[in-house]
C-alpha cells in the first residue's frame, strides 16, 4: 500500500529518512556533492512516499521569488518505473496548485518527457547543475 507523509525539516525522523534516499540516489548514484543535498532544508515542505511502511521516494518544494520550486524528487532504484513517482508528484501538486503560483523545476534530461506529460513545459537551453544536464520546466498556475 502506498502512503505519502508530509513534514518539515524539524521532524528529525522523517527528515533523516528523506536524506537517506537522496544521498543514495543523488550522492552515491549520480556523484552529486553531498553539501548540495542539504541546502534550503528549513525552507521546504518535504514528502516521503511509503510502500508497505518502507520509505521508497522523497521530494520537496519551496517558495522562491520566481514561484514554487519543486526539488529533490528521488526514487530508490528498485522502485522506479512502477508509477509510484506519479503518486508522489500528484500529492505535491494537490498541495501547491491551490496557491495559484508559477511552479517550476530543474529536470534532468532523462525526466523531461515525464514532466512534460505532467503539464510542465521546457524553457530555455540545457544548463548544468551539480555537474548534470538539466532543463528548466514550468507549469503555470491553473486559473
């Protein structure tokens, strides 16, 4: 059974679970500098996706001067391509769409088509973030 928990960084237990997933996916799997994984933690609303009481994915969002930025979507490798990520994104969107603001993210190239299917539009040129190619993707607030 899938379940999503929403929390802030003051919840040490849940925050630690989210960081474990991000460290495994981004630091170990993609060789991202670990210091980048802990930026802006206190400014974010965090999410953990559980499958049968096991945390398998995480995400977060934060308010910026440009709008709401979705960040750190990370799924443990063995749970990818099963539709679980869509459950997590749906919960995040359910929470932020009522805020009626521009929503944006920095998508790795391999995820661009997924986010396009979710209503995001690619903008600008490829750029590097943490040594990985990304595109800015935007979803305007629904009226």
